[in-house]
C-alpha cells in the first residue's frame, strides 16, 4: 500500500531528496509515440530512447513505461533485462512528470508527487490534456509501495531543479517564476516550498535557462551539481552561438555563489555544440492538442543534459564537431564513473534530452547499505544526511566497465 501524505512535509518528517550522484536503485523512462511531437510516427525517437535505455542498463536496472498500443513494439525493441510496464501517459518525459524520491536516515523511502501541467498549463503549456502525465508519479509510487507527498497547490517538474544532497537547490528564475506555473506565489513563497519539500536550506537562482519556449528554461540544460561543493555549467566563447549570453551569465553567477554549507562553488565548464542543432523539414503531425514544430527551429542541444548513474554518466551526442570534447570533459569530472555517449538528435527534435526522459529511483535502504559496507570495510565512511553515500566507494549494482569511452 502507498499512502498519500497531505498533512505534513518531507522536512517535517526528516526526508530529503538525494543528489543524482548518490546510489540509485533503477531508472524510469516512458516510451515515445506522439506523432504531433515526434517525427515520422515517432519511430526515430523510439530508436533513440531504446539506445539510451540500453546504455543505462549496463549500469543499473531500467523500467520502461509504455501504452497498451505500443507495448508489443516496445517490448520487442528492448532487451529482456529492461522491464516494460504498461501505463497510460500523454507523452514521454519521465523526469518532469515522475516522482522525486526522498530518503531519511533510517533507510526509508518516500517521494514528492508534484502537480504537472505540461510546462505552463493553459498559459503556455505544450499540450493538452496532461491528465495522464499528472498521474504517473502516483502510479509509480503505487507500484513501488512508496508513500508520497502530493503538492496540489504547487506546480513543478523534476528537470527544473537540481539538489546537492546537502541542503542546496539550484534552479532558474525563468522557469519557476513563469506565469504558467505558480502565478499566485512570490519568489520567497516558491523558495519556501522547495525547502520544505526537498528538505533544503538554500536555493541558488540562476536568471535564465536556454529554453524559453519549451520548458521556460529548465536548469538541467544549463548547470548541475557533480559532487558537494562543485557544479558543471555550459560554456562557450563563440559570440554567434545562440546560447552564448545565457552560458556566460550562468557561469559568472555560479562563480559568485556559495552552497548551504557556505562553500564557494567550484564551477567546471562544459562546451556547447560547435553548430546549433535545428529541426529539419520533418513529417510531424499538426493537431490542435499541441504546440506545432516547424523546420529551422532551434533545438536545445546541451551536453549538460546528461544522466549520472551507478558507475556511469550517459552523455548526449549530436554528430557535432564538439562531441568528443564534451565526452572528454565530462569523463574528467567523473574519474570513478564511465562516460558513455549516446546519439540523441532525435530526442532534442522532440524538445528534450537524456536527463529529461529519465527519472532516478533511489535506494530504499540507502543508509542501511552504507552501514553494511562500513561493517565490512573499516576505511568506508558511512552515509548520513550530511554525507551522501558515494557510488564510487561502494560500486553498488554496477557492472564491469570498458576501459575507454563509448559512443552508442
């Protein structure tokens, strides 16, 4: 049984959201099929999703959600180690409509079920209806027997914020202060909500994202925490690049920031693509239920939209001159993980990328795992709410890795 908690908050109950670099149990994804968002009947996008899922499954389990109409197709395209589960959805963005899992220092697991309105509702949302997507987090929690906190009065997506696991939230004003999400709440009130439901004490606000039209500037295209006290940020010195101003501004802002532990952030640069990625003259259905896509539109192709998994980092690639450089830069930031590149042009054509299409599921017994490891290894430092468990230290649930970078 999974309870719905409406009379308390994670902060009151002692739950926090772990950082993405802490150990994970599995990854959730949703199979794409909307022909008014994905080109050529969504077939190229399905191939790209399958490649991402396969790359992740080399490190940890993957659960793929899929409609009844696409179940057989999805099942036949994925290897048996990837679990396929029938579930109705409106589109395929697990990060934004899925749950944000929480842990406490007793080894318990809960989740936040944010209200989802397709990135802006009737103000500037991308499709209607979004009712099935708004049920995804609850359904996942039911399947996993995880109690959840529902925020009926607060709209949020998982890709709109990052946490460091030690009390710090990173987000953008462009997104969280947008008119289509929580127009009745002030910036201070939104900050209070974040701190209560993520159990954090400090919110770092970047001004803008690079995606004003799709998600109103999600942070996961611009910057993220790679470990406590350190962040990665997109960066280019090419003044003609469409992300030049935003990347420069974000980098400068981050350099001036301190986290919840009063550490001055160490900021690492991640390059942008050499050439912007744009939509081609594709066959995409036009309907009254979604915002249309047109040839020549700028795609939000960011190398920063990677996914950290147990023992690995799954990195977007675009068949661009800077692909190898980006993979090298990201590998250098994660010496204890293997950077694996996956071609994701087809995913950015639909408005997102690897981080957008995946939702992390943390270990139910995270603290218990660290205690067990500590008992067998005197040099191992146990995880606590102030010291997240390092997957590099435990290598939990990861497989033998190749000695060189991979591009799938």
